[in-house]
């Protein structure tokens, strides 16, 4: 076996030096961006999930409101029929007046039942709208968190290229604020 010289180029020497020196700034930034990307994915998922739930609730509220409007239209129709029956009771001979009065009374009862259903539907619609708004609140925090995490990742990438440590601090600050907003949204 031959033992000879082993000559390193300047680039190989620097690589060996960095390998023995431990974690470099680039390695730390790579780990940081991987963590931030993972957190960003979680916040994006949670934000989308809350937005979808809010939209479903809003859609249900709209359906209830439409059904309530139909009920109120039916109520109005019964009111008109009742008014015509009451008018009929006044203009027909007395022998036929009782039939019109009975119709008017029936319409009055039907209106009361229709109004009860319509009011319940209106209340349910309002409740669903409120619930939708409450579900949507965390979405805003999640969206802000995602934006700040993306800014942090961008600053970290620039820091890796330029080797400017102050950019790493900026990336970390942006990321921490983003994480805080994301947790606030998650808990809220």
C-alpha cells in the first residue's frame, strides 16, 4: 500500500473546516425554515378549516332565512285571504256571512302558526350567523400568522444567502409574532 501526499484544494480545506466546526449559520437557518414551514402548514390548514366551517354555517343561516321569507310570504297571503273573507262577510246576505266569518277565523289561526314558524326560522338564522362570525374570528389570526411566518422564511432565506445575522433576528421576530398569533387564533 502506497502512502503519499494528499493535497487539499482551498475549497476542500474550507469544507472540512466547516464540517468539524459544528452547525453553521446556514444549517441553523435551514432547520428554522423547515420548522416555520411546518407550523405554517398547520396554521394554513386550521385557518382553512375554520373558514370552511364558517361558510357552511353562513350557508345554513341563509337557507333558514330564505325559508323564513317563504313563511312570511305565506303569512301575507293568508292575511289577504282573511281580509277578503272579512269583507265578504260584510257584503253577502246574512245567511252566507257565517261561512265567510269562519274562513276569516281559520285564516287567523293559520297565520298564527305560520308566524310562529317564521319567527323560529328567523331566530335560527340569526343564531347561525352569530355562530359563523364566531367561528370565523380565529381565521383572521391564522391568516396573519401565516403571513408573518412566510415573511420569517423569506428573511431567513435572505440571511442564508447574505450571511447577515441581523436578518436572522428579523426572521425570528417575525416568526415568533406569527406563532403567537397562530396560537391565539387556535385557542380563540
